[in-house]
């Protein structure tokens, strides 16, 4: 089966029809270069499952949530942040999270959030100027439509939600780019890709974060592990970086 036909087949499946087409095409191409033709479909689906499908078991019913969503306050947003583990972990530190980051970067006029998940919902905590712009990109079509609908209800026009794959697309120039908890996932998919993603993003500051706990809740050694891994990654780059340690998240701020 040709790559084009396989991409169409996977994209038409019930499980992966919500995934950005360019992501499916990228993974199929990579697998076709590594494995015999008979194994390509299986290997591609395995990678897609790890990158996206593994989260389907706990997938929110976005339509049901939208139908009942009425609030326009931070308090109304909090339950939505709990829908995804990454943003749920950020809830206890939100009041300080962006304040501390922006103390170093300055208040940005433009932000690009890559592999954003549901993090756009934390926009109300960013406390940006009325003319600031925030662009968020991810590979999940249904999630993107959900977020667009939420911001329409909130009557917030500063937030722009789009589909985008960090390993495929070029993204807008920005004062600050967020890479929240995404680098390990990139490395797992394509070794060496995380440094390339940081290098190619045209932003004055890159804000990179890592979890301080595993999915099972274990914390031992996570901060030291990711700190060493990150410093090794950028060792040969002419970048300054500062470290912020929050209760649930390890953050590095790169000045390019």
C-alpha cells in the first residue's frame, strides 16, 4: 500500500479521524523509511497511539461539556483544566506560574503555545494587555473546535487556536514560545527533534517545562533527571537560561 493510501486509511479510521492529517503523514513516512512495507501500518498506529491515542480512554465529551458551560470567570474554567492531566497539575500553581515567568521574559505582546493541549484555558491567568495575541497549536481537531467554542462564549478574541505539528510546521514569530511538557514526547517520536524544534522557533524567549511527578505520582529524582537532560540538550547553544521550580512543574526559560 502506498504511503498516501495508508495515510487516508488511518485518517478515516474511527480512532484517528480527529488527528491532524500532517501528523499522520509524517509518522507514516518515518515508519516507511524504517520498516518493511508489511509492518508500516502497525508501527505507524503504535506511534500514533503513544502520541495521542493513549489519552483516548479518558477523553472528555467535549460536546456535553460545551452544552453545560455558562460561566465567564476563572472559577468556571477550573473544572475544564481538570479534564487533562497536564493542565490539572498546573491548577495549584496558576496564580504564580505566569507571574514568575513574565518577571523574566517581560509581559509578552505575542505568545505561541506549541503542543498546547488544553493550556489555552489558562489564558485568564496570563493577565496580558488587551492588544496581546496568543496563538495555540496542537494536533487534535476536536479539541481545537472545543477551545474555539469556549473562547467564543467567553468573548475573547485575543486567543487563536490552530492545528499544527511541531515536527512539521513553521509557527508565527513571537515574543515568547511555550513548550510545556512536550520535549520528552518529541524525543520519543524522533530522536534529536526537540533541539531542532527549539532552534527553529523564531521567538526571543522559549519557555520549556517538564513534569516533577510521573503519571503514577512518583516524584523521586524527576527534577534532577530532567534538569540534567535539558542542560545536556542545550549545552552547545549560545543561549542563556534560567530555572524556575514550582510545586508541580520544572520550568526553564531560554533567552535566544
